[in-house]
C-alpha cells in the first residue's frame, strides 16, 4: 500500500484505534488526541485521523490538552499525517523514536492448536497473566484491565498452556472482515521455543473461523525476532509509523501494548 492509497490505510488506522480504545478522546480538525492516564503510547498520542489534514495549531492544541493532564504531547505519525508535521515537530525538538510497521497477511497458514484456549471475554486470570507477561506494573493493572474490558468489538483472548501452566497470551480483535493481532507475549523463561508462532497460528485460525479474510498487526522495527516470525507466516509490510515526543519528556511510558512481542 502506498501513502497515496489513503482509504485502506485510514481503515487500518481506525481498526487499531478501536482495538485498543483510549479512555478519553478529543477530536481536533481531523486529528485524534487519545488520553489514558499515560498508560501506553498508543492510547496517549496524537494521530492523524484522515488524509489531507493541516498541522497548523495542532501542536499547540495538543501541548495544552496533554499538559492539562500532566502528560507529554506524544505524536504518532502514520502516512496519513502531513509531511510538514514531522518536520515541524523535529524543528521544535521533538524526539523520533519507536519506528514500527503495520503488516497484513491472508489467513491461509492458520491451524488450530488444542493447547491454546481462546475465550470471548477475559477472566481475571487472563487479565493478570497478560499484564504480567507484558511487563505492566501492578500499580497499573487497574487501568490496563479497564482498557481491555472496554474493547467493544468481538475479541479472542488466547492463552497457551503447557502442562497446565499458562506460558503465553495474545489478543485478537475482529472488525470489518479483518482480524488484528495484539501483544503476542510469552513468559520470558519460555521464549525461543516457538510458542509465539503457535499462538499466532491458533489466533489466525480463530479469525478465519469468525469470517475474517485477512489479518494485520503492528510490530516495532527493532523487534527483529517478531518480524522474522511474522514474515514466515506471510505478513508483508504495509506502512510504517513512528512517534515523536517533546524533549523534556521520557521516552518510556508504562505498559507496552504498542506492538507485538513474541518468542
């Protein structure tokens, strides 16, 4: 997909917003300002909601809004954002970080796995295990769990068990004939054993069984192991996005939930 192919790109962006809903959203001249008490960049960032937007006044409005919440004005810049947004933020001292890719694939490789349980709603054990595997500190479990429970679309909450022990978790969200895969995480001591692949294949099969024709995901560019896995499963890069953060802010925000982590 080229940057000029705006309609499918915009639809992918909308799916990602819906799959990880912010606790509060403010719309400003086509820009989407998402706020979630500082938990995860994706849910606390300024995003272009459509092609052809202007950037005039957006930085100032974002800094005022996020500043009122004691949060940095983090910009997530996809190809929907006008080119001058990145240039102007860079000139203002905003730091470039976390380049990531959106990739998509057909679901032909999907196979079921009896060791992977997929529920339609998360129970407390799944929420706690998913948060712990994602490195979410206990102090942030309440907001994490509330955000997961707020997903309004059909979901698959996957758990991979080994000898009765949960060793991997993943989330899939269905919308408009596609399934999105989020935060494929494996217990640190069990990484490198192909468990992430098993989770993905099981969720791809689940998505196909629910009527999805293709799947998509977001993955950090630096996560080479995950990118190799997804390429082997047929995922091809569609477009890249990155973040910019003001110079006085820390790049690290609590919780990941910005892309897939896998073994």
